[in-house]
């Protein structure tokens, strides 16, 4: 909207960011913290310091719920409880689009397959915050866990790693 500006990131918050983290977007949260999208991580900070730092390769995705005025961050491991952020404003378009871009920019290569049991298995080769490459396996749906399925998944990961020059 014309005339609305994102509040400036307070200096007492930005001074706690890592020197290598360039702040790209931020949102003030209802609990007094700030969610800061940096080049290398999502950072939660306040005047007292950093309370959370989440490198992009650990983030699966984020989702804005306009009715609840909540932004939920889900993790690659699937076991960690999602992070729920409550911005003070519903003007979060810039924040959400920059966060999405940072998550996507950590993905270098993706390969996927459907297993005979019906699960979708995906291998993402992602760049960590130091620039190194790593492989991440995720599955949607039930895995059988038998040797044949494990072999298919191992082969998928080997192909994805080989495609970017990682050891197989």
C-alpha cells in the first residue's frame, strides 16, 4: 500500500546479527522480538540478543495464515515443532517473499521418485550457511522399510549427489 513502510530494524537488534548476515527483510513480532531474513539464516532477535537462528538449509517452507495473522516455518527434519511467528502487522508480503527466495536459493538440485509402496521420496542437494553442499532425504507417505525400497532410495540419493559432484 502507498504510504505504508516497514518499520526500520532497530539498531539495538541489528547489532546482534552475525557480521556475515546481511539483513534483507524483517518483521516486528507481537512478543517484542524481530524476525530477520538474512542472507544465511532466519534470525529471531531483540535488544537483549539473538533468541533463535535457523540456517536456510534447515527450513522446509513457510506459510502465512492471514486470518490467524501467523507465519509458520516448517523444518526439513519433520520432527521439530514448527516455528509460529506473529507479526505486529499483516503487511508481510516483502518478508514472506524474501524468506521464500532464501529457502529456494539454498536448493541446488532436486531429484524425486515414487516408491512402489506409494511414498514420494525427494532428495534435495542444498547449500549450508558456510557454502558447503549436503543431501537431504524427505518422504511423503508411508515407507515400507524393506531392502528393495532402501536400495531404490539409496540409488536416488547417489544420483542426486553425483549430479553436483558430491561423493557417492
